[in-house]
């Protein structure tokens, strides 16, 4: 099984890989998202370390149980061979209705088959007022192609 685009990445294939990852995460389906990673993938997500798809599913299930109406934008930062660096922002609210915007960076490393074998994420978040939200597309689908990027939003 392969997960195109495959490394080594070009600028265009790295951008495509980032958008595919964004679209996958915006489904908020932990099982679907986990299929983009190797069976033994290593993650650092904030201060949590997980290995393997089962760990990824458990982490994402907890995450999206707390982070409601989650919407994410990723943007290519750099790439080289089998590695891609991205920056991202996402918005969500908790069960009390408080909105948040999280910002972060991820470093990705891919196996030859295009599955991610390492994901290192650093994330900070801040509460925002509902009126400060910037991500307004239908939460049941991907970000529309004409929606502003992180750079266009000034993030």
C-alpha cells in the first residue's frame, strides 16, 4: 500500500501532501486519520508521546471529544527529501461554548510508501471570542479551495 504523493518531495508534492493531511484531520475521524501513518509511527503531540495507530486513534478520540466544531488550516513551511515542516492553526470550542485558536508547528518524516513515520507537534492555544473566529466553513467537510490561507489571514 502506498499513500501518494511519495517522497522525495517537490514543492508541489509537499503542498499536496499538506493539503491532504489537512483534509483528513478536518474529517475528525480518528480511524481514517490514523491510516496516513505507519503502524509503528512515533508522535509527540504537546507533552504526550504515542506510538502506533492505536495510540493515534486514542489520542485523536480524546482530542475531538473535547475540541468541538474543530476546523484546521495547515500550510507548508519547508521540505527536504522525506521530511516536511508545516505550520497550522485551528479553532474549536469546548463544552461550555468557549472558543479557542491553537497555533503550532509540525515536523513530519515519511517512509518510502508515503506513510508518515514520525510526527512532532508543538502547539499553543489561546481563548478567543466567538466574534474573533476566522474559520467559518461547514465543519462536516474540508476547507473550501477559496478560503483564505494562514498567510492570507495574517497568521
